[in-house]
C-alpha cells in the first residue's frame, strides 16, 4: 500500500511539470509572427551588451557584414517551418548587429561563427538552449567575445 502513495505523488508531479512546460512553450507576443529580416532591439541578459539589433533570417542565409550568428531557432510560421520532414530542425537564425559597438562591448555568439576582426575571445561554454542545442556534455557551442 505504501508504494501507491509515492507513485501517485510522482504522477501528480509529472502532470504538473508537463502542464507547466505547455504554458512555457506557448508562443507569446508577436515574436512568432515575425518574418525573416525583421529587426528587433536586443535585451540585456547576464550583463551582455544589449545595444545591438537582432534580425531573424532563414537558416543558411548569407550573414550580412557587421552581423553575427547568436542563435538558431525553430519557427513553424516561416522558412518552411511547417514542413513535416523538418519538424525537429532549427529553421531560422538569430543574427545580432555588432557594427558600431563601443570598445569593451561583450556579446555571446555561436562557436561556429568566426570571431570578427577587432574582437577578442573571452570564454567558450555549453548552452543547451542555443546554437545547435548540444546534448553533448563537453561540447562548447557558445563563445563570449569582447570588442578591443
């Protein structure tokens, strides 16, 4: 009998966790409605310079001069995202403008992006929610750079 009580608690916890995930995963605002090429102002995160602008483009698009790849995303509303064959692929890239940043500015970019001229590598680390969404424990997929 004592076994059924923990199992019931575990089921209740799992259900509450899944319900919370559904709320967190629901799209909010107009971000999901953005079309490739839309530019938005970046927001501050962990002391990273928020002065750049962000642009959403289809994966594989040419990255314009003065911009860097900062994330890859999944969006079913654009760039063939509704294609059932690509349901688990990250089909859009988030680019951030670095042109015109002040000396000492810091930004986090995907490691597969070359460090731009005039910028120095500060750190590399793994972030499961960005830049390829690596499940590998020892794969650094994000790098922090600082403008010289």
